[in-house]
């Protein structure tokens, strides 16, 4: 899978831009605030129809213009496809796939599969449990419609159950309907527990492969699931066993939940630990080790996708070299090439000085004030 051509019009700070990237490494180099990340964002949006950053779609439209356009040609299983997206300043986006209008988003998401690393991914290691839950939900929702549905139903049940507990605490409602909401919460919560555990086991294997490649096998990488239950010594395998464990935890904390007016156990309290040589990376790892952990988690999607579709995704990496020593930079490039088509941003070509023998097929694009200038490496 690879991008053959990307054309932009009035997208972010680009009036017009066009690149025909090489099949290997594509480097976007330039000072800050010139538009490097905007190119990555266009590719990411064409795959996921989500922004890299928390913005509205109308923010994609260049200042003073009425419409942005992304035109993408890419190879998928050896067949060339064409995607055209028009994003108006006001109104709904319009999408064409192979010159045919498309209205259902499900037909488009993941057509071009990308794996994207940004500085935000460091929060997977350094941040709060909510960041890691968001990661699990995002990844599982892309590969499992059942998970996506169950997560939505769980959030609905959790909100209704919390509303009931708060209303009772304030003296406005009884608890007659609590067992009914418990049943719904357990039904959908058990599915989330089971699928998260299975996914983390798969992710552990793939992330370990990546981490070994990035460190030369000098560090032991481990993920440890911590479900939002009272007892975690032996984690269930089957969904019905997760349901029993969840129900038991709810019974144990029922009086405390009634006293506090909130649900205290469940998947909304999940977390997972990232361990390096048996120590929690969030607390004990160096900045370079933490970045390597975040890269390992994100790039674990590469072998996961390869196993699922027998084709490598396109990799997008924004400011990836910060905190990495030359050896880890070299190992990162060796892992990706010639395995994937890769786009990465940096502020100076000096970042590539130690990569000459691992980036022979690189194409370099100088980005300056929303303009792209191509140079060979």
C-alpha cells in the first residue's frame, strides 16, 4: 500500500501543493509553522476522516477561501484508487472514490491504511489512564464493529446509571431501576473487558517485536492490563467470566456507589502499564526510552495490519527523532525500510546525517510558507 500522488488546494496554509512521493522514505523538512504537519494531516484525514488535532473540519479551509480540497491517488493491493475530498467552509464535506460519489463513511475509513505517530502519543506513556483508554477505544473501533457498538452502548448505560445514582443522592429518585441498569452495564462492559484483553495480548507481541528492533533487544518490553475491577490477580478469558467478575465487583462497591452517587468499577476505570525491564516506564524510563515505548506501541500497528491484510500500511511520523539517540534513529529506519512507505517531518537535514546507509531511497521535500520544493537525497 502506498501513496502515488497527493494534491492539495486551499488546505490549511497551502494554496496549491502537489507531491509524488517515492515508495520508501519521504522527508518533509523545514522550520516550525511552515506546513510540514499539515501534509501529514491531509494523508491522515484521507484515511480516517479525523483530524490529527482537535479542530473542526472548517479549520482545514485556508484563511479567506470557501473550500479545501484533498486529491489522493494510492495503490491498494496493487490496484490504483483515487480519492477526492472537498471540505466547504460551511456545510458537509463531499467525497468521491474512483470518481463515484460516496455518502457512507464506513466505505471510506481505512481504504488507505496509515499508522501515524505524533508527539501526542507520548501521553500513552507519560499521561493519565484516560489517554490509554482512548488509545484502546480508537484502535479497537477501527478493527471491530462489535467493539464500536458495545463501547457506545456502555457509555450510554454508564451515563444513565450515574444519573440515577446522583438523583438518588440528591433525594430525587429511588433505586428500583438500578438492577436493570446493572444488567446492561455488565453485558456491554464484559465485551469491552474481553476484547481489550485480547487486543493487548496481540499488541504485546507486535510491540515487543518493534521494541526489540528499536533497541537491539537490550530492553524487555511488557504491557500489563489493569481492568477497572476490584480483583486483578487472575484475569478471565471468556466474556461470561468477565461478566461474573464485573457483577461481583458491582455488588462489593454498591453501598459506596450509592453514598458517592457514581459508578466506581467498570471499563471506564481501565488502564494498562508499560514496563521496561520490569519497571513502569512512566516513572522510571528516560525521555528516550519513553519515546521508544510510545513508538513501539504505535508502530505495533504495522505488523498487526500486515497480518490482517497482507500489506504494509503507510507510516506518518511527526517530529519523531526528538529524544532518540543516533542508534535508535538508525534502528527505527531499518525497521521501516523497505517495509513501508514512510513520511516523516524534521526541522533540519542534520537529523538524517546518521541515516545515510538506511535511507538510500529517500525523497526530500523542503517546506516553506505553505510551498513544497522537491530535492533528491
